[in-house]
C-alpha cells in the first residue's frame, strides 16, 4: 500500500522549527548580551538539559504502549487523557521532541558555547583554539552523555514520563476537553 506524503505536517514542522529556533536564539542573545560567566554557563546548561529532557520524552512516547493510559483515563487520573493522545501520536510527538526541540537545543547550545569561548578568549587573553576545543568538547560530552543516560531512563520509566508530560499539558491546556479526539 502506497502512503501519501503529508505536506501539511512537513510545513507545520518547518514553521515550528523556524519559530522555535528564532525564539531560542533570541532568548540566548538577549541573556548573553552583557551577562556574566555564571549566567552564560547557566543558560548553556539549560539548553543542554532541554535537549536531554525532550529527547527522553520522544523516546518514551515511542517505547510505551497505550494500555496503562486507557486504564488511568477510565479512572479519571489527572493527565492520563493527554498522555494517551501523546502515545497515539507518538511519531509526530517524537519528531517534534527529538528533531525540532532536541536538535535546536543542540544548535543553540553550540552557538552559546562559541560565544562563551570567544568571551573567555578575549577577556583572559587565552589561546582561542584551546578554549574552543575545551568548551565544545565539554558541551558535546554533556549532551551526548546526557542523552545516552536519558534513553535508558526513558525506556525504563516510559509510562511515568509520558504521564508526567500529560499532566504538564493538562496544567497548560486545562482539563483536556479541548484535546482533539
């Protein structure tokens, strides 16, 4: 059976990617402009953790199954209906979490690391190549190591992670009656 390409989904992901990237970059630029090293490293850490957390959620929605959420939703557990929707739309949720938010977090954390390395080099008259190698190596190690650890956690606690995401969505959107069935 031939599957048709869903161009609306592709365009939606493209638009969301552009807007998310611009938002992350704007926030990063505004915070880094005149910020001290503590704030800059804190921002860098936040971007790394955003990538790890969303990678875990993307992994969780693809590794869990619907049945526990049916039971929870039928008992009225808070967030279960939204969690069930996440699982039902796992391919799209994983795409947004891993490819959109996760990849953009990686790109913006790399750009933030480059700004930090440049500032360290200028402020302390350090060798730019060595500083760049140390900073980018640390960022890559934390990102890749964090995502590797996160994948194990995501598959072990997939139901709990997806339910937690469902609860967060319920808090943001309300009781879930607006969630499309």
